[in-house]
């Protein structure tokens, strides 16, 4: 079974092979990662511009009433 780090290594290798047409670096954020970034009680969360937020994380943000600011 592949570990998370194995999948990241495979994807990074595939993206590196695609040459100059490679897409801009985008960050995938799960609910666990967003919960680590959140300051307790804050209703806004700043994430890197172009980040991809998982569907579960989007549901959590909506449930908590947290606004996402892409910077």
C-alpha cells in the first residue's frame, strides 16, 4: 500500500517530467491542515492563492462559518 509521501513523490516526479508547460504550483488543503492553520475563534482563514480545498474541508468551513481569503 502506498503511503501519502509516496503519492506525493510520484506526483512531483510526473509534474517535473512535463517540462515548461507544467501548471503553477498549487497547494491541496484538507480539513486537518486547515484546522491546524486556524486560530481558535477566528472567522477568517488565509491560504495561498490558487490553493485547492478538499470537499470535506469546504463543508467544515461552511459549517463553522469561516471565510477563506486567498492571498
